[in-house]
C-alpha cells in the first residue's frame, strides 16, 4: 500500500513538472540545431565528427566548460552566442534522447 501511494505521488510530481521540462528540452533541441551542434554531434547527440553527447547525457556544466574553451577541433561558442540558459536547455534535451535498442532486441539481427 505504501508503495502504491509513493508511486502515485511520484507520478503526480512527474506530471506536474512535465510541461516545463518538455519546453526546456524542445528549446534545447532547437538551439542544438540552430547553432549547428547537430552537424558534428548528430541530431540526437549520438556522435559523428564530434563526440557522443547523449546516452549517457553530458551535464550542463560539462557542456558549458567545454564549448567556452574547446581544446581540440571544435569551434568555441561564447556566452553571447549561446547563453548558459540555452546550455541548460541543451542538456535537458540530451536527457530526453531515447536509449538505442539492445542488439538482442532487434529481430533482424538474431
Ligand atoms: C565543427 C564541428 C563541431 C561543432 C559545430 C560542434 N562540435 Fe562539439 N565537438 C566537436 C569535436 C570534434 C569534439 C571533440 C573534441 C575536439 O576536437 O574539440 C567536440 C567535443 C564536444 C564536447 C566535449 C565532449 C566530451 O565528452 O568531453 C562537448 C560538450 C561539445 N562538443 C558540445 C557541443 C555543442 C553543445 C555544440 C553546439 C553549440 C557543438 N559541440 C558544436 C565538433 C563540433
């Protein structure tokens, strides 16, 4: 009984916070595309020329630290180009990227 009450509570919290979270993630995805991150990191942050950023998702602080002072091939992005709030939204978007299926779950490969 206690468990049911707890999960109902968790569900209510999730529902209550869902719209704001979805907006942040949607905006983060828009920034990710608009600023060209997708061109090197893939639309879902799956990696390409650039590293994988999702699955597991990188936290905003790691993204902010790197994009302001990249040390390799990546161009820098100043806070005028991408605000800290936009970076938090990008991080929120990366959290929503679904995990790829396991190979064992793809019938064609078995
Ligand atoms: C021109 C290609 C290119 C673009 C555009 C680009 N990146 Fe990158 N990114 C890279 C490459 C390549 C690396 C690997 C390190 C390096 O060479 O700088 C990287 C590394 C990173 C890292 C470090 C990852 C880690 O695991 O340490 C983060 C975070 C990152 N990019 C975020 C972004 C974001 C956010 C954007 C958009 C604002 C973006 N990048 C745009 C090419 C790109």
